[in-house]
């Protein structure tokens, strides 16, 4: 480009002072000049042979670029792009499915741990009663009706304890909250899939 400017009579130092006109030429090629800017550019091109030569060169390049044929995509290009997009969508859905499966496993694991902790707490707080029940069962093993009745009474006594009811209530609230959160997450992550279908 420096050689062309020198051949056209414009030195590199002089072109640095004409940057505004080079910008106006670029805008003129894109059809973005208003009438005042066009008059300003035309007046400068009449006086400056270097900018005029540059303008002629740029016009020739612009004409060649506009005359060049528009490239057409290869056959099967759109099908290939659609397949890649579908593959990405399947991969996204697979990731969502894996995340939901992990979250579901986590929720059910927490539920199992909660049941185990609650059962352990109930057994620990009523250990003395359970020992008495064990002795009683050993003594009256032959009488199945008495044993069944005794076990029923123990269950009623354990659930009647205020601490046991509080622990059971807390566990129930946490379990319901976890399941509600899980349902909301599933609904939000599957919503775009339903709207596309």
C-alpha cells in the first residue's frame, strides 16, 4: 500500500494527515455519507491527487468485490449443521437427565439417612423400655397374641413422646420441602423441552 501511495503521489507521512478523508472514502463506498460530508470529500479529491488516486483504487477494488459471485454452501451443508445442532441438543438433554438423576439419588439418600437417624434416635431415647420389652418377649414367647399386643403398645408409647413427635415432624417438613424443590427443578428444566414439542 505504501508503494501505491508513493506511485500516486502521496507519501506515507502525508497519508497520516489525510486519515479523516480516508475514513470518508470508506464510508462513501458503503453509502453512509450525508450530503455535507460528500461535498467535503469531493472538494478534497479535486485538490489532492494522492487521495484521488487512492479513491480510484478503492473504487476499483470495491467494484471487483461486488462483482464477485456470492459463495454458495456445499451440498448437504444445512443438513450437516442441523445434525450437529440436534447432537448438541441430545447432549444437553443427556446432561440434564444425569443431573436430575444425581439430584434424585441425593434426595432419596438424604431421606434414607433421615429415616435411619430418626429410628436411631427413637431407639436410643427408649432403650430402657426396649430392654424391658425384650425380657417380656422372652418370658411370653409362646403367647403370640400377648406379644403382638405388647409391641403395639410400645409403638404407641414411642410416638406419644413429645421429642419423638418433634423429630418426626421436623423430618416430615424437611422431606416435603426437598420433594417440592425437586419437583420445581424438574418442571423448570423440562419446560423448554415441552414448548419445543
